[in-house]
């Protein structure tokens, strides 16, 4: 199925048909606000119990209610960021169990879309892909062909389950992004790539965000639907846009952290840094003037429905 958020490489303005909200930092909400232990920071085991599934449904309902109130589109992302072989094997999952939980991560979202179909203008279901390794620390890097082979099974599952797109979140090096896009192209499902950056606005490898996007596009014939930034505060990356360039048209979404802390500081944090929802919202609002196609707004670590409501109110009134 072709994504409703599809964009072309020609950098047409308004490539996304309408503004979309998505959710906040699910894992930090579960750990710090719900008191749920997440071994390996993996939330997908919650899908195996009805109580866990209902908790996740209510989490999404709270965000969908905001989209209904603001009459904007909404992206439902599957609870599968850690549901790849390396991370799932650490939790004792077999290959068949990994397949089942990935299937369930998509099928659980479809009744929610039906529930809000006549209340929210447009809802997309995207299959969430996480990095093979630690999103904060680039180690044991794969080549693009290795990344394509590694991520292809999960991507195929999402396509078979009827997801509208796949979204790779918290990627920290370019070859993994290239491999994911190629695997998605083979599975005939649109792909969105979301890089994370350090406090200097560069990827954890030291590569500039501009270089990462331009090289990924060059090596995939611009096949990614669009690019996002996630798991960083706007103060970490807003300065990298100052020089302009066509690459800015390819950034169409931001899922920002609530906290201004670095990745290393966040890893060591034992309490939740919720930041200032209204300052965060205002910073994203101001980025709309330098990112011409910015239309997807959500949160990452430390954010919840309060941040999403503030972001929606600030950015969707433009």
C-alpha cells in the first residue's frame, strides 16, 4: 500500500498532504510514569498479555484524542522498536516468537484506527524499526548489504500485515539507513528514516546530519519517503539548518526529547527529565520557518501527552 505520507525526491513543497501528530516517548512513560520494568528497554513483551495490550491502547487513545481535538492526522507507530533478533534474543525469544510479536504489533493498531476512523481526519499505521545495536553508541557497524539482510524479515512482516509504511527510529549511522531503505523497496513498502544526533547536531559517528541524508539519498536513488530526527532536543540540532540547502526539504518530521541532556547523561539518569513542554513546542514551531516540509510532530524520551498537546497547539496553528 502506498503511504499517505509519500513524498518525491523532487523536493516538492507540501509533500505531506496534511500535518500529522504522533505519540511521545512510550518507553520512558512506561518506566518512569507507570512503574513498569522494561528489560533491555524493550516494550514489545507487553503485547503478550491482555493487560499490557490494554495499557498500550489507552496510551494511544490519549494521543488520538488530541489529534481529534486539533483535527489533525495521526501516525500510529507499532510497539516494535526493540523487536529485532539481537534484542529479542537477549530476552529469550525464538524466531517464531519474534515473528508473532511483530505481527501483533501491527494487528493491535488496526482496531484503534477503526475506533477513531470518523474522529481523526487521517490515520497511518507505521511499522517501527529500531537499530540493530544501541541507538546511542555506534558499534559493530554493518555494511549496507548486511543491514538490508538483517532488517528485511521484520520489514516483510510489516508489509504482510498491512502497515502503510515502516519508520526506522534512532539510527546513528548511514549504512544501516541505506540497508533499511533497500529492504523496504524490495518489500514494496514506503520507508521513513529517522536519525538521532548528539548535542553538536552530528550523528554519534561524527557524520553531519546533512551528509547522512545526502549520502543516503544518493545511494538509494532518493527512495526514502522522507527523513526525521528523533531522540534529541531541538537545542542540539537547530543550528545545523542555518546554512540552508535542498536537503532541508527532505526533513519532514521531528520527534524531540523533552530533556536537553546528552545521550550519555540520559543513559545515566535515574529520574525523568520532563523538560518544559511549552518551550519545546515553541522551538519546534520556530523550526517550521527553516524546514519547509516539516509536518510530522511527536516526542521521544521524557515526553508524554502533555508535550504532544503543547506541540500540536503551537505548530498546527501556523
